[in-house]
């Protein structure tokens, strides 16, 4: 049996360099700097860490980064309003809501409020459906499966006809 070590950190650096270049080209050609917005509800340490990492990554590639932090006692309407504000913001091209949300807030309603064009995680029902249909290209693909496929492509690892096992399941790993 042979094996190959895959260096995810190296690939991440390459991807970030490519994103930085694309962002610079977009700004030069259209006067637009890509922007991402994150909505964080509550004070879970793991969620706060993920949001910090996303902000750092956005800064590294020269993207605009916006953040809305709400207490876990906020209403569902407050979260929906934050999504609506980012939907309307022309400097925000992608929105993500850090999950999980508190139990009194409908994840489905909140994620469903994000405009499909700004749905970074690909949770819109049309995106999910497109993933299941052969020949239909979704607007966005969840980061975890997309990242795995990107790693395999960059290492020229053929996956057609192979068996795979996915341990665990969430909306992010579909």
C-alpha cells in the first residue's frame, strides 16, 4: 500500500495567495474590493475563535470584513434584521452565520434570509438541491467538502470510481 502526505497548510497558503491576486484584479478592473460579513450570536468560545480566524483570513487576502455580534438573548428578528442589512450592503459580497444558533432562533429562517448570491456556506435550498442534481452547478459549495476536493485536485488524486467514508455529518459536510 502506498500513501501520500497531503499538506493542507501549504495548499491553504497557495489558495490565499490566489484569492489575494483575484481580489486585487477585481479592484483594479471594477473598483470593487470583495467583502464578507459574519454574524455571531452568543459568546461560545469555539464560535468566537472561528470568527476571529475568518476575519484574519479576510484581512490576509485584502477583503473587507464586517461582523455583527449579538447576545444569545437577542430575538430571531434581530438576527434576521442583521442578515437583511448585510444583504442590502453593496460592500458585502458574502454572508455567513456562525452556527450553531441559540435554540430559540430558527436556523432555517436565518439561513433562508441570506440572498443566494451572498450565501457563502451554500445552505440555500436551491444550492443544496443543485448539489444533488447531475449537471447543475450550485452557486456555492460548503467549505469543508470544497476544501477536500481542492486538496485532492491539487495533489492530482483521482477520485472517480473510489469509495469514500465520511465520519460525522452536519450541514457543512454534506
